[in-house]
C-alpha cells in the first residue's frame, strides 16, 4: 500500500527538489523509451523486411513504401523450400516433448511434494546435484547411447531423453507444496484414489504453474539448437532451428533469397510470441517463484 | 473425472501433437528404393543431371538413380557422421575439394570411399584427365575421388573502368604490371582494382595466389609445409595487396549473392579472380554488366610463369556402402566421359571437364555475349593443363583454418607496422601455425 | 463413492509415491545418470565416432590444455562472461528500477517490450543480427554512420577479429537484458515498502535508500541471477555459431568452449575428447558458481 502523504514532518523541500525530481522523471522516461525502442527495433525491422521485395530489402533502411509491400517472400518460403515440413516437425517434436515433460514432471513433483517415502532425500539430492552440471557433459555419451539404441537421426532421440526435466520437477514440487493438505485429506475421505487426487484436484489448482511450465518447456524445445543439430542428419528430420541455420548458409547471400530467410525466421519466432501473449502472467509468476525465495 | 486437467494451453499443445503426429505418420521418411543414391550440393549440378538421368536409366533398364541435393555446409559433416554412425550413406556423392581430406582421417581400411585407382588405370582415364586434379583426392597411394573439373582461374574485369583509366589488359603480363595499373584505379573506400579478401584464404584469395606460386598446405607425402619458403614469400606478396597504404584489393565480404552483385555493378571492384564456375555466377548476379565484362589471364608471378591458378573443385566418390560399384562407375563414366554430355554440361554451367579430349567440341568455343563474345570454354581450356596440383591430408581443415589465422595476423601486423620486421613476423607466424597443424596430426591415434 | 476397503486405501497411499515418481526416476537413471557416469569413462578414450574406441589415459586432457584453440576458446568464454555479468546485470537492474517507479505509466507494455527479445530463440536472433551487423548494407552500420560523423558503413563487425566479441556481447545484451530484468523486477516488487518509508523518514535520499534498503533485500535474487548468468555465459554456443557462419569466426575470435567441444566431438568425431572437454567445463563452472555463492554469502542467508 503506498502512502500518499506522509504525516510525519519531512523537511519541506524547496522548489529545487521538485524540479530535480521532475528532471529525474524526464531522464528516466527518456532512458526507458530509448531502451524500449532498441529492444523492439530489430523485431520490427524483421517484420518490415519480410514484406519487401528483393530490391527494397537491400536498399531501404527500414520500411518500404506501402505500395511495395508484398507477400512473395512467404509464398516462396513455402513453395521453394520445405519450410512447411520442417515447421510441422517442430510442432510435433515440441508439443510431444512438452506434454511428456508435463506429465512426468508434474506427477513426480506431486509425489515429491505431498508424500514421504524411503529414498526421497536420496532422489532429491541426486537430482539437485545433477542440476549443477552443464548439459554438455552428457552430450557425447548420450549420442553414443542413442546410436546403439538406433535412435540417432530419429524423432525418438529428441523426445525421449528430454522427457526428464529436473528443473520441471522442482518447479512443480515448489508449487504443489502450497496446495493445502486438508484438500487432499478431504478427497481421500471421500474415497478418491491417489491418482485421482492428482488428476482432479491438484492439477486443476496448479493451472497457473502448468501454464508457466508449458510456456517455458515450449520455448526450450522449440528454440533448442545444439542437441538437434548433433542428433539429426537427414533433412527429413530437421527442426526449425537447424533448418533455419542451413537456410542461413544457403540463402542469405543467394539472389533474392534474403527475404525467404527472414520470412522463415519471422514465422519461427511467431508461435512463442503468441503463446507468451496468452500466458504472460503465469509465466512471470512461475519464473520468479523459485528465485525470489532464494 | 476431468478429461484433461492441465488447462487450455496444454490442451492445445496436446491437440497439435496429435494432429502433427498424424500428418507425419502419413508422410513417412522416404525409403531408399533407388539402385543408386547420388548426393550433390550444387543446384546447378542437380538441375543438369536431372535432365541426363532418364538417358542413363533407358540404357540400363531396371536401374533407378535417385538424385539428392544436400546443403554444402552440411554435406561433409553429414557424410562424416554417416560414415561414423551407420546412417543413410549414399552410394555416390560429390564432395568439395576443401573437405575431401577430412574423409581420410582414420586408417586406410576405414576410408568410406572405394579406391578408384584400379578402374582409372584400366579404363585409361587416368592419362586422359588433367592429372594434377587427382592430387586432392589421393591418400596413401589410393585415389578416392573422380575429379569433375579443372577450375582454371582467369581475371574477369570491368571493361568500362579499365578503359576509363587507359589500362590495356594485353599489356599486363606480370603482377608487377597489374599492381602498377591498380594504383591508378584504386580509390580507397570506393573503388578497388581487384576483389581480394584480407580475412579469408579461400574464395579466390591467398590460396589461389599461393597455388600459382607453387605454395601448398601439404607436400605429396601429407606433411604440413605451411611454413616453407614459398609460402612465406606468397604471404609477403599477398598481404600488401590487401593491407597497408598501397592496397589495391577490396571486398564486401561476400563472394556471391545480392550484396556482392550490387558491389560489382557499382564498380566497387574493377576485376575479380574468376574460375570457370564463377563466370556463371558473374553472369547471373550483376546482370547489369552484361557485355561490359572482359576476361584476361591471371598476371604471372614471374615473367614467363603460369598465367593461371585454381579455385575450388568437386570430386565424385563411390562409397563402400554401394552394393553395385560397377553400375556406379558406369554412371560416373556416363556423366563425365561422354563428350556430347560434357559439352551440354558446359553450356549449362560453364564448367570445363578434366577430360582433355572433350575440349575440342565446338560448344566450348562458342562466344559468350556476357563477356563481349569471348569464347569462354576455349580460353579456360588453354590454361587448364597448367593448373597446379594440391596435396591433402586428414588435417586439411585445420591447416586451412590456421593459414587463415596467420593471414589475419599478418594483415594486422602490416597495417600497424608496414614493411618493418614483416619478414621475421611472417616466418615466425607461419611456423607457429604449421606447428599447430603438426601437433594435431600427431594426435591422431589411428 | 466409499472406498473399497481401508486396507487397499492405505496400501495405495504407501505405494502411490513410488508409482508416481518411479517413471521419472527410471528415465532419469537411463538418460541422466548413466550418461554422466559414462562420460567420466569416455573422457579417457579417443574415439572415431560411436563405433570404435581407443584407451588413451590422460592424453585427452594433456592435449587439451596445450591446444592453442582450446586456450583461445577459454579466453573468449571468460571475456564474454565478464562482459555479460558486468554489463548485462547492471543494465537489467537499472531498467528494473526504472520500471518499478510508481509514477510510470505503460508499465506492462514496457515490460513486454523489454522481454520480447528473449522470446526469440537464440538461433533466430543470431540470423537476425548477422544481417543487422553486415557490412555496407546492415542496419547497425547505416544508423551509426548517420549519427556518428566519420563512421564508415564498411566497418566490419563480424569480419574483424577485434569486433567479433563486441558484436556478440551487444547481441546477447539485447537478448538477455529483459530476461534478467524480469527477475530483478520481481525482487524489487517483493521489497517491503515499509522499509522504504522508514528510510525516507530518516531523511535518506534515493541513492542512500538504494544501498540501505533495496540492495540487501534483493540479494537472494541478485545472487540467483548472477550465478545463472555466469553458468549460462559459460555455455555460450548458439549465437556465435550462427552469427559466425557455423564456425569460430575470423581467427577464432568467437570460438567458445562449447563450440570447441562441438567441433572436436561431433564434427571430427572424437566423442572421448568431447567428454574430456565437457568435464573440464563442468568442473570450471561448478568451481566458479560455488565461489560466487560463497562470496555473496548467500548459501545460508547472511542477512
């Protein structure tokens, strides 16, 4: 609750203080505006460039005159390249990954939050320890392992190893801890099985956290580059980041193709932004949930 | 009981997952049904070969050739990964000269390609080709690739700019002549005599120049010779062209594409090093220069020296995975030894084949209007036999990278200090880089 | 619906956690723990892809520390991390403070604006900024040339070894400031307002209020941001890889440790060497994170 007027006597400031406050506010606003412009400019530039034809793209600094606007870049994108196929690959891999992660992490998080069992401390300790390790440590042996399982250059190789997310478990555990135990007890008295408690009570209550998790997991999988790059070799299996990287090499300097590259980039970026617009609040809450408490 | 308790976002993702899974199920990965899978990285090759394949299949009923285009950046990596991890290995593949050496890393028995030497000798092709072109694909006595080209290099120049400064290309015999002319033409920041890079060695830069002078990354035995005397001298010749007060070389950083085309049309560079394949890029890119570009031989390093060098190259390899190497060899011959077909290929790609007898076909002497009616093929054919050899080793990509680093350091040194102490610096730098490459070679446990 | 029997019920209650947690534990053991153990072993081998292995003892590590390229990668990564921490975090904090002002309008629009760069994946930011930093026709050069007299549009960002790191630092600044800002903002908003009022009563000006009230209160979240930023910076790969054309750039000016790992392990094919590099990175990161947490005294909460 902000206090509008202070009742205790504050040394009455002369006009100078008010003026310097005003200047301070002006400076602050200016900085924020400039920062905002810098933050948004590249994205707007990208959007603007995707509707320019191949001459304007190079010569116009930023926007082209509206009469020149064209959708040819997007058309070429779908017609001349297999962007559509790759887009679908990404949709498939990311959505399946998110759902799998969601299921496993929320279930295990629930188990860790609301139950006591033998080995719980061990499991949590080991998971915590591995969180400290950077992922690159396991890339080489994982590739070796997947090779022997015949999952290299296949979707399973991307989806299955990433089904385990320690970060997700802790996120859910943290949030489920806050669900009042009385609710669960009441349900048990009513005859609910444990799984139904999870399914019908805890999950619906946790929807905000689920929303945040979905967005985070979606972003992580959709934008993931290094691991798919290592695992996927045949372009049938490419996801958007790898394909765009190849486009960049092939098309960025070829005739008239910068527009196609930028159009592809724009479309790749759009889904996450759209998702974010819908899940903003949950996301910010979820992101900071673990951090603020330290 | 809730049907789906996770909320709308998760539900929509679930729905998408199901839909996309369905689609993918309906469009599975293409099965390898062809008799021969052939990988190429060049769209031009792809288009040209697509037209030729039906003839081959007609001659060999039951044989089906599947042509696939793979991005060049990815081709070597994919091939390497495929060899190492038993993934889809094609039967035949094209491979770029710069990366071919990396395929020779392990013991000879692990090389993924078939040794073509017996077939080359038996068919007599070995003698009918420009022999220096086998060197980049040779390892420990075996020849693992069929060269597809010679790629002699000439200088393509802007006739208008040359005329404006009264420069007669016929009077330019050596690099000294060229540099003198260059001083007249160059306006720093606006117009450069020749397109040369101060940061990359490929792309017609240091590599091409050093090859002309007899320089090389490796000797025929595969030992690294980056720090040899010839290389030192080549570096000392090249750097002042692109750095320091008298530089005549400039570049926008791209060597093809929209930005580059515009710079050529704007007259940012008055001439550029052009192998046969690049003449097509020039025709297609800066289209406004049609009729205004001329071709002249590369200035000689010494009076009477060779007037050409080489840039680029592609080999055709048959992998050990191929079930019927004989049919693969026949396809290779079909594409690369039939004179009529080679002529057709030239018409589409401007590329000279390494088969010497093919050059007498009239298609090669046809005048090319973009270059003011010059007979492109004949010009390049004239210099093809003197194209220098290039020796390779498994550490070729390390060697190239190291030379690039050396170039950047030498350019920086020259920009800061000029000629003072330049020779010592270049020698020390090249030795340092050569030692790096040797350390890498020593590490190979196979 | 009444329960079937209380025996079944309590059995369920006892079994449930095991059933809920076990799928995760199983998967985690296979794809999380086993690779970690395997990678410790692999670090002592040299391989030619996943098929053949040769035991080489410590020679992987020996070569690594003497290898010029590795040293360059470490140098680059450290420089990048320092720039990241000392540039990004203060900017993020500053923006968060500004954004937290009571009189500010358009608060959530600005927050969205600052955060939106982070929504773009690193790959796409890399592609975009490679275009923006390009010579002659790129937006950055053209804007700078019109503002700064004497600035040439031919200024090489990604083609000049000296400018590669600045370009990368700027790009990642754009990308990550919003992300860190959101954390700081949350931390700021959680600060007890009464503390501010008390300070104002005591006559403290804005600067003093910051050090006396704000700084200690956001210490936990600041530490969190510091440690995660550092760990993240050490793993820097996507941006330089994309922007420098799938390589380390001129003179390896943009070569980072993870890029070095990728090149050695997955392009050359030596998985053993890649494991060795991975562990070196991991140990380095762990050591630095522990050091940071100790220095800021936040492990058990100092305040």
